[in-house]
């Protein structure tokens, strides 16, 4: 991890992300790129068509100065900090900057716009984590500070897709590097509405037996696959539970006091656009940082 990009919008959420970015840069002796995106669309809603930007030289200078000030602690500590101010759509500029600089990690807050702006523009963090060329660490505004770096307790959500297996490799590497504990979690989502599954004692006997056997098979198969996955990593524990995936991931993270959640990012489908994916739900509601990985 040599190059870290940290976008800032001067919100409380981005200030907490700055803390984690500086902590990680210290830990891995990485360079930091501090990025602020001046978005003309936010000044001209609802007209989002390309237009001449309304930012004068003096204002861009002020934004550059404020961005540098947000990272003054890193500069004082001797870290290499490159300060940039770009003009354009926030998520696109973040992804383009990360690609151009060959970023190994993006660290950003989960702060999003409210009201009409949120509906119109969506969450910047969610858009970035689906397009980023590298892992993204999203930091909620009330997440604990990075004083625990390196992370000591990691939770990796695994659904056995190629995305989650890539995330597990990264989580294992981080755990090994930091001598951290790691839990590999698989959530079985039953084909019925949670949280109330069918009661076996209310079903006909043959149906109850078949359903019980099906449950045992699914859970045992998942447990076996997890054990195979971690067989060369004796320090990694496994856990299989059932329910709504994002709720169980968040619950497990709270119960183990996880310093970070690691998970893969799936491709977006029309269903995801309407209801939100597991990853999006975890990023929105997590109390700790979430490290998302695309294959």
C-alpha cells in the first residue's frame, strides 16, 4: 500500500476519513493525495448539463488552501501529501484521479447529500465503490478513530462469489500483516421472508422433515466450504448464520467490536438499483469502516 487517495468535502464525515487515511499512511509509509472536487452541478441544480464552471481563481485558491489545511497534521509528521482541487462531477473525478495516480486505496467518508440533491445525485461513496480501480475504505462519521491501527479485529463477509473471495484474500493479508483476528462470515438467506421462518411444528410431518433436512444441508455445506477456504489459515475463525445478509453482517460486526468489515462489491443489477445491494446497506449503516473490494 504505497499510494492512498483521500477525497474531502470538509464535512465531519470526511474529517474522520482523513484521520484514518493519515493513520494508514503512517502505518504503511504511504504517500497521500488529498483531493477536493468542486462540483458545478451543486451550484446550478437542477441543470446538470455541461457548463462553464462558476469557480474563479480566488475561490479555487481558497479551496486548495483549505484542503491543505485539513492535512496539516500529516505534513507536520513528515508524510508526503499531494494536494489537488479538481472541477467536475465528484464521483467521476475521484475515480479518474485514483486511476491516473495508480492509487492502492481510496479512503473516504460516507457523507452524502440530503433531500433533493441525494435523490438526484445519489451517494458519492456508493458510486465510487462500484467504479473504483482499487479497494475503497469508507469511514462513517461516528466511527472510532484510527488509534487502534493496525486493525486488530476484522470481519470478512463471504458469499463464495469471485468478489467475496478476492475480498477474503485481502482481509487475510491485512490480518497477517497486523497480527489481527479474522472471522470469515457466511450468511444463509432462506427463500422466505425474514425474520420469521416457517415453524416446523406447524407444517405437515413430511414437509417439516424435508425442510429441516434442507436447512441442515445448506448450513453444513456452507460451513464446510468456509473451513476449506481457511484451512491454511489456522488463526481465522469461521461462522455461519442465517437471516438478511446485511443485518447479520452488521450484527456480527457490533458483537465482535470489529475495527473494520471487509467485503466484495458485486456488479449492479436493476434489482440493486431499486432496493440497494448488501454492500450498499452495510456501507450506509456500519458503525466501523468498511473496506470494499472489486475483482
